[in-house]
């Protein structure tokens, strides 16, 4: 028997967790947190227990280290999972950093316990190079013959550094199948990372659909939209608040902002004390120890950048470490920055987590600054239903309010969204990835999207002649 089961990312875009059963054994693809109102298999954003059988699970494969794909790993270990954690070489470095932060927020503040858990996780991590087959298990019969086997191969997904889609070569008896799990696919021409190339074969495909119903702007359009929004927002000497995911989005935005400063450095962006403030004097603040740590790791992993980014470095540019960039680490400095920016009239761009405004340092900025019309909130990533980010995006343009830490805050700041900076592929990108598979998959399962996005992608695939399209529940 070769079967695919789903333990998350079927009612929305978070909680990714899928199971591939081969014979009497299996593997998990991701084990992530649920966010907002999303849930799956009894688990929710508050109940993180693993309530499905895991005794037969031989390995966990991590597609990338975003929290909605890895956040429940400590609970998986607590439930008795003893197998290896397979991931790409960059993810092997990034995963402990991400899980350390998750443990502090949702698991325990006990440093000794956190250290033990992280030590256990590090001991289980197996770094798998891109493009190489890695055997996971074999089952043998009484005569020693192989009755079932599974090998995996990771390919670049272009979503964040280290992201991968997973090719699974499964055999039971005389039956062999290639099952592909997309993980999260990146948008083509995104800063820093090479784009994903379609697999050579997929008998079954499990595909994400975060933006299965829409396309993103092209890179040049979104870059100049970002420039226009920043110029308009900073002209009234306010602060632009960017709720940014610590890994991926923050680094891509820094890359893009550095390119704007390099190109338009001497042009005026706002009036300060009666004089124009040039782009080269604009202060960019990253207020997130986690994002700062990931940015350092991004710099250390330059061999995995795309050709364009490596050429900038060779030319002497520093796209993730430039003069105008300030990093805030300590909590005291964070609180001082909030007070200073809320009362000052110096233009500034602040990138702070979390990306959906459900916690983290961005909440303090929002509480202090949402009520001032001089300020702006710029969303560059997906906002799940039930999160404060979705509420600000929905009700902000209407002059509404949002609840933060149990208190209502009026939204007088302007609200913007530049969807082109999403790390996810748009509808056309997803279709191009699927159409690039030489032989049409016999089965396509659409996951990791809201219902409208999943049905829109299903409709487009059906119109293109694909059959066997399923939307698991």
C-alpha cells in the first residue's frame, strides 16, 4: 500500500503536516503550527498535541523552517517520535534557530529544558544535499527480499533559503510510484534565491495553493510600487511599520530597499527640518533578534544565493548589511525605539515580527502608532484569517479598529499591501510548475490554501485537461 494522509494545511494555509505511507512504514512531510482560526486533526493554535499514530513513522522531512511547517516538532518528539529529521543543508543550520524562538514563546521559558530539547533536535537532523537521492527505509520479507522501500530527493523550491520540494520514490512489491510534495513554492525572480524547476516526474503531486486564485506583480512593478509607497508614506514624516516574517521576507525586503538606496541615494524622499531627506539618509530598523540572527545566517550562506545577488557582493555591495541599517536586539532598546518613533518626526522604516501581527515586537509598535495618521502599515505577506494582521488589512482602510492584547485600537494609520513580495508562487507560477512536469500526474492534491484559492486552482487545472484533482478535508 502507498497512501497519502493529511494532518494539517487542509482547512487553511498553516499547520502543514502530511504523511506518506509505504507498506507498513511511513514518513511525515513537515509538522507545523496552526495560526489564527485554522486547525486540523484535532490540533489548533492552542492545542498542539499530536493526536495521530506515529509508531510507524520512520522519518520527518522538513521542506523549510517557517513556523507553520516546523513549529510542532517539539510536540512530535514529546509524543515519542525517535526518527531522523531530514532537511536541506541550509535548513539544517536554520531549524534550531527557529525552534529555539518557538520554544521560548509557546513551550517553556526554562533555558535548561530548551537547551536539552534543542540538543535532541540537533542530534536528529540529517542534512541532505539538493538533488541527491537519500534512502529512508527498506522493509524485507522472511526470505530477505525487499518488500517495500522509500527514498527521497530534495529540490530547490525558491521560497526561503533552504526551502525544498520533496520527491519520494516509493516501492511496495512490484508497484513503484513517484510522489512529490511541493512544500511552499517561491515566486520566480524573487530576490536572493533561484526559482524552482519542475520535477522530472510526479505520479502523484501534493501542491500548495496559498495564492491559487491570484497572481503577483512582476518584480520591477512591485519594486517601484514599494518605492512609491515608501515615498508617499515618509513624506509626512511618519514611520512605516512592516510586519515581516523573520525568515525570508525580512531579508528580501532589505535586499530590495538597499537596491533603492543604491539607485536613488541622492534623491529627496521627505522634508526634515525644512530640508529634503535623501534616500541614502533614510533609517531602516530591524527590530527582531530572530530576524537579525537569520539575516546573519543568510549572509553566511551566500553560496545558496542566486547569481544576481552574488554579483552584487562581488561588486562591493552589501545587500543585507548596509550603512543605513540599524538592528535592535535588547528589549529595553526596543521600548525606547517605540517611544522615540511614536513622538518624533523623523521618517523611518521598521521591520518587526511577527508577520501576521499575532505577537512579537510589532504589536508594541502598532499599539503606540496605529492611531496616528502620519504612520503607515505595509503588509508584504499573507495574513491568515483570525489574525490581527488580517483585521488591520480588512478594516484599516475603512477607519476601523483591531484588537491587540485584549484591547481595541483605532486604525488611523494608512494601510498598504504589496502582494508581489509574498514568498509564495502566484497562480500562474503554480500552473507553470505543474505544466512543467513532462507527464501529467495521475493525481493532484491541493492543500495549503483557503477554500477560494484551492477551488480556483482546481478549476484552472481542470480547464487545462488535468484529472484526478482532489481537495482533501
